């Protein structure tokens, strides 16, 4: 039976989960995969933590050099996170001819070209299923499950923290700030939540997934990004009354016009499979030219789900000697002949505050008309104490730049109307 | 660039879709997969049909021998369906060293051992993603996406015909017979619908999927099977009032006690991801010991979705020279040390008709009590014209054999009560 030695860099949440899965399933993998996977070494500065997980003292390495020079280590698992040290360690492992399995979305998003070059030079494998959507095998699906298709659209709920916060806001009617605090208390959000709530984490993943789906490098810098920190309880409640659920979506589309990539909160029609993806669950809804709609759903984070993706990559690496890389183009930036669409099409939800005077509504709808924006639904709410009236409008599909221009024009209507919220709608 | 020659056996719905995908995407696969896939030959007795699809006359073979002796053919796609001819042709192709891609669930369910033996002997590949759940890459996911897990449970809606009929019954309140006729008119059901509505099709697929998930051969004969032809509009309406949707489920579970495999209609709690899988859509809800819950959703049938699975297998075969087979054990029947559970656990929905007399309810609940069945919900409906009262009962989780015994006892209560329906409930 083939024996495979693994080293784990970092025994945090995911590293600990990976260690636990590998040690508890050794006999299972011998029996079902005909491979003996052994943890040969871990790199963890907190030796107490390593010992608490049951790692024997002689398997705790002191530095990366010990690991990359160890002939018993075939596969290096990078789960330390961050970019600088992770990049250095991964390159050291690849340069030593070790196969690398990583969960590091920021690293892979920013440096895939450098890592793939090093891997190919040494004929080492490079796997990154765990970098996107936890245990859900979305990368394997894009590479080996729906690769017969031209993917035209990919809509994902790929950040668990924000989905947890938006689910709580929806179910409890609480404010963003309250729900963020609750998420932090439960460990779903970091003390500094910026990476999650402002959409950076989702954008790193979207860069990786859309590069695979569209067969070209889609750099982070091309992704339109807007977070959820400005979302109000009122908007969630009004959207729900209109039949929509608010989600932080990562959207990638490809058409004749080019590639469109964006991360932003959006209303999803109830009944759409994505609308019922709640709490910290994640999902990716793909559309291919032959397969039609496919959705993958599961846990996007956590020690064991993410560990499942890492160990599935380890087994794949141990049982395949070819197809070791993605089909990324080996570049840092986008191909010069790849076009990107920034004036994308969408339906929109808008909340305005207007003076309660005759003729205002006519002036507002005239602005929309001038910008070719047609209204599906208009909901005038009871006047506030200051006499102003909240107005909620949902539009047909139109263009982002038309909406921005219309909003600027309405805000300039001599103080009679103000656009408080603009959210996109997926129909 | 590697060139791969394909022959397609049968140009029916799926064969036609496969031909169309391959010819329209040739340049796309050259660019994205670095492989040139060419349809070298088709076997279709209806030459008119082949020509209507655009197949050049010189590519229409007259018999299987022409194809298996053609050195330009590397991969043979079997999409003729049925068992006898398909088995003969697939074996001929494998014996000639050709890789086979098939969508034939009945063939693979019944003869996987024979086909895999022939494939291994010749070092030919054998792929069958299209045999289960159309374009949804469930087999690739089991083999290469969640293989780090011990799968404990798999619940699928894996037959589009019955899901279409049940969705219509639910939405329109119509009878089984009316909805079956509508499905036949729309081409979702065959003139003889037995294979679909009695659960044979789902059971073939469950045999294949559970063999992969549980790493042992799960023969068709071990699957408990009950179809939807006895389902009434009343049961669907009453279940819905209680918060459930009726689905034909294929369930596979593995525990210390053994493997449990069954196909039957069952109520699914609203809010469960499977409850909103409607029309001809399919889904498989997996639970793994590390990954937790994962669901794959998509189109379970149709020319292009199933063609997507076939062509994804062709590309996989063309770009991988190893991992050509499943991990099925190479046997016709179950391993002798595999245990199967027939007295499975479930919650139950029952509809009874009882005489409107004092004391009846006490006698019925006493029977349940004696068989260790506890009741979650009891709904007494208005009396019918004949004075009898319909009673709907939902139980806590109990055992199949206890329910059967209790039903026999209630039916023997001297004509005072009769159990009209027993349906299982997934909570």
C-alpha cells in the first residue's frame, strides 16, 4: 500500500480539525482508498496546543526547514493563514518538490501565478479546495464535474459570517450592530470583522472561483465590492414584505460582453434556492450552457468541514499523479484580451425619503424615465414625525451606471428627496 | 494536443444531446482542456435521425463490430438504454480496450462487477456519472470531493418524473392519475410509467450511489421499494397542513447496525433543503462525519444536463490515465460481512378511518402504546357522510416493524377502525 507523509503548518482551528480527521481515519483510508496517510510532522509554535491535540513531541517541528528537508513528508498542508509567512513556507515546500494543500484564499487569490509556477517547475501538486466554501467541493466540481460546460453565471453565498448576521437581522429584526456583536460573541465573527463584513473574504474566493469557471485569471482588483455594514433593519423588513431575502452575494457572469464580478448585498426572491441558505451555511448556484442550474450547499467554514476539504485534497493528491494544478492562466493580472464589464445589469431596490408635497412623485418618476429605469413596484410608507415620507421602489432590470446617475439627479432635487439606500435585486 | 476519438451508441434524447455538446464545444475543449475530442462514429439504426442531427453519413456505423475495431475510437459512449444489447456492446467495447462512458443505471446497477472486471483486465476506463441524477456531479463528489468522510446518510430526490407528479399534486390538489397523465403529455413520464412511479429507477440509482458512499456493493435486491401510485390528494393536503411536503425519497444510511437502503414516498418538513426541490429538479442531501450536511441540486434528466455529465466523464477520461474505475467491490451481490437493516427507524404519518363512537380513540392509542409508538400530532377531521371520521396521526421516531404490527392490530379492531395510509416522515 502506498504510504504518504503529511506535514501540517499551523494547528489553529482548521489545522486541528485536519489533524483529528487524518489520525482518526487512518484505517478507513487504508481500507477505502488503498493509501496509508500518516502525519509525519506539524509546525506549531505553541507546543502545548500541539500536545493537547495528541501530537507526539518528536513530530513537532521547530521551523519550516525541518519540514521541507524531511524525506518522509510528501504533502505539506498550509493552514496558518495570512500572506507573508504562508507564502514563504508554501514556496519553500513547492521548491523542495512537496505537494501543497492550502486553505488560504488570500494567498491563492494574490499569488496563484507564483505558486503554480513553482509547483510546475518541481512537478509538485498544488490543491486549494479548502480555500473556498469550506467542505463543499465546489473547486472539484468546476474542475472535474461540470467542466463540459461554458459557465455563464455563478452566484454564491460564500461568507458564513455575513450570512449569519443577515439571517439574524432577518429573523429578529435587530440592527446590524447588535447582530455583529452576537456573531462576535459566538465566534462567527472576528474582533476586527472588516475582512468578512466588507466583502474582502468573499471577493478573494470569488476571484479564485471565477478564474476557474471562466478559464482566465480574474484578479481581486477587478471585483466590485460592497459590504453589509450599511444595511439597515428597515431595508431587510421592507424587502421581506416585498418577498425578498437579503444576502451577501458573490456574483460572476460571463457573456459576449465580458466578465462581470461583484460582491455586494442583494435581495433574492423567496423561492430561489439561495433564499433559504441560512445561518452560517454557504451555497454556490452555477449555470452552465449544458447542465443548466446546479447548486452546491453546505458548511462554508469550521474545523471539520474545512478539514474535510483539505483531507479530500490530500487523498486526491495521494491517488492521482497527474492533473495536479488548476487551469488558471499563470499570470498575476488579467489576460490583456479579457474584457470586464463594470456597467452591469441588475434589478434594484431603493429607499428614498421625500417631502410630502404634491408633484414630488412625478418629478422622481420622471428622473427614472429619463434614465431608462422602469419601476416594478412602489411602496409609499406612512409619513414620519418630521412629515417626510419613506418611499420604497423596486425596478426592472436596468444598468448600474443609469441607477447611479438617477440617484445623483434625485439627490439634487433641491432637498425635496433623498435616496437613503440602493440595493441590487436578483430575480 | 491529445486527440480523443469518441463513438456514441444510440442517438436518442441523451445521445443526441451528447453529440450536440461535443460538436459545438470542440474548440472550447481544445482551449480549456487541451484536448481535441472528435466524434468518430455513431451507432444508430435510424440513419435519418442521425443525419437530422448533422452526423455525416460516413460516420454512421452499421454495427458494434465496426466501432470496437476502429483504432480511431478511444471512448465509447453507451446511451441506448435497456440491458441486453447495452451489456453486450459495453463488454465488446471494454474487451477491445476502449474506455466506456455510460448513462445506463439499470445496466450498471446489475452488472457493475462484470463491467469493472472487463475494464480492469484491459486497463480501460469505465465512467457512469450520467447514470445518476443527470448533470449533477454526485458521483465525482462521492469519489473525489467528500471521500475524506464516512458517509452516514444520503437522502435523495433522484427521480424527476415522480417529483414532477408530486409537485403538481401538491400545487394543484389534483389526483395522482390526473398528474401522471399531464406528465405523460409533457414527455416527463413514459407510456408505461412503472419504472419511474414504482421506484425502480430510483432504486437502481440508490444501489449505485450507496455502493459508492458506503464502499461496498449494495445490490438492488436489498433495497426496500415502494412507489407513489397509491398516494392520494388528501394525504398530500393533510401533510401540507401539518407542515410537510411529500417527496419520493431514496434513502441510504450506514451505522454500526448496518446499511439501510430504501425508496418510498415520505413527508419532508418544510424548511428542510429537500422540501423546496420541485418539478423535475433533483437533489442529494449527504451527511459526512467531517463535512456535515452537503446538498447537490440540479436537473436530474434531459438531453443537455445528462449530456453534460457524459461529456464531463469523457473529458475526465481523456485527461486522466489513472483512477478509471469506481471503488465498488467487484462482486455481483453484497459482501457476506455487510449487514443490512430492514427494521429501520422513522417517524410516520398515518391516516385512519374510524367509527364515530366513544372509546375508539382510546383503543387506538392503546395499540400504539403497546408497540412503543408515541404520537406527536393527532388531527381529527370532520365526519364523512357515512358517519365515519378520518383521523391523521404523526408519530415520533419509531421502528418500521412496530408500525406494521400496530397497523395490523388496528385493522383487526372488529371493523371499528381502518388504516388507509402509512407514509414515512423525515424530520
